[in-house]
């Protein structure tokens, strides 16, 4: 029997990624990162889309070589349709449609957030259904009920900023480089969470990080007024305090959802799931509450095409294909 081989494209933000999957196994997962945004302290959409144009063909070739296959071996082309930055999505979707048309292959559209959840099926061990997934990234913070590979329901999400934005905006206040999340994580390991910040009061399973950002800003202004060197002298403790507060908010909501729905299969996904503090907190909560916890490998946390390929594989099995009229969607709920 012929093996099913998929090529997947991810271009929702500032990384161009191409992956090859064959019968559920990832053969290659190549990522071209964009360094140009660092000096601006955030992703510049126009620069991102231009970089995707430059990177996509070389990255496709790299993925094919690493997987040791040719274009003739492909059975379908998968692509992130959304959510994401419009210009970036247009590059990926347009290329995918053209590539599929040229090779006379079916096209599979993938929801980026659904793919983050399904990143857990790129490598064993796999969560058992049903499970809860805390999906945390720069643009999204959600608790997702996962009943099957393609049957998901968002139980709660952020009403304003996402957790990743809280890390990056805090980093900007502290004078850290972008992206600030990994830097704060590194500094937090050397500090102590001695400062307290206000936790937003919102719905039972909803998140809000806009108020926390404001609270941190006011705190820093107050302390700097008393001591202009406050940030420099307390940077590690500030980072530890901010990170602890964000993680506490995430884990408290996740534990409420797990208790409410009586589920002990608990996972995390998305870029912030690479945070060492969050990974440790999930394990600690799991040991205390009797959860079976699942944490993706680092390469499947941030935006990558392997997770797109995994999601497409399940859609391929169910014959869920798209046509050439497909267009990018900047906002697309699971």
C-alpha cells in the first residue's frame, strides 16, 4: 500500500516553516526565522510577508531534501489558512494553491490554533481523549476541550491581551530584546518572586492580561521614582515575579476547568508552552491533582509546519479537502 505523504506550509506570522509527514511520522520540519523584527520590538507585518516570499521556496527544497523524497512522492499540500497576519497568510496560501495546482494534488486548509493542539500527536506519548489543552501563544490564550482529533471546543479564552503579549510588553518596559518571553524565563530562574501583581478578575474560564500589564507599568513607575536604578538592581526578581503571576493565572484557570469537567488528561501547547516555569508548574499541579500531563517537545511549541502536517493528516483521512477558492482568514476560531 502506498504511503500517504504530505507537505505542510506554515506562514501565519514571522516564521516560514515547511514539514513533510509520511503516514503520521514527521520526516522533516524546517523553519526559516526572521531576525529583522528584533530591532522594532515586535513583528512588522510588511517585513514578515516580504521575508516569507524570500524564504518559502528554499525552505520547501530543504524540507524535501531532509525527508529524502521528491515532489512526485507527495499526495497532498497542506497550509495554514488562519488565524494570523493577512500578508503572511497570503504568501503561504497562494504558494500552496499554486503548488497543489501544478502537481495536481489535493489541498488541505488547517486552523493554526487547532494545529497547536494536535502538535501533541507529532511524537508519542499521545494524550487520551477527552483531554484539556491550555493553548498559550503571543496572540492567543485558550482552554480547549479536545474530544477527538478534529472535534474541539474552546471553553475559555482571553478577552484582551494573550499571555505571550504580557511577556513581550513587560519585556519592553524592562528594556529587554524582542521576543522577551525566553529572556524573562531565563532571568526568572535567577530571581525570586518577591513582588506581587494584581490578578485580573474576569469570568470563570476567561483570561485577561491587559490589566496586569498596566499594573506592572504603574509598579515600575512608582519604584523608579524612588530609585532610578530599580529595574537594573532588581531585574531578575521582577522577571521571576511577573512570570510567577502569569503562570499562576494560567494554572488556576486550567485547574478550574479540569475540576469542572472531571478530566485528568491535561496538555499545554503554543509558544509559551516552551516556558520552563509553565512546564514545571504543569508537572507540579499534575502530581498534586492526579493529572496525566503532556508537554510538547520544544520544536513543536513555537510556530512550525509539523503541527500543520499532523492536523492535515487527520483531515486527509476524512477526505476534508479545499479548492482553489480558498482564501486566508485572519480570525478563525477552532
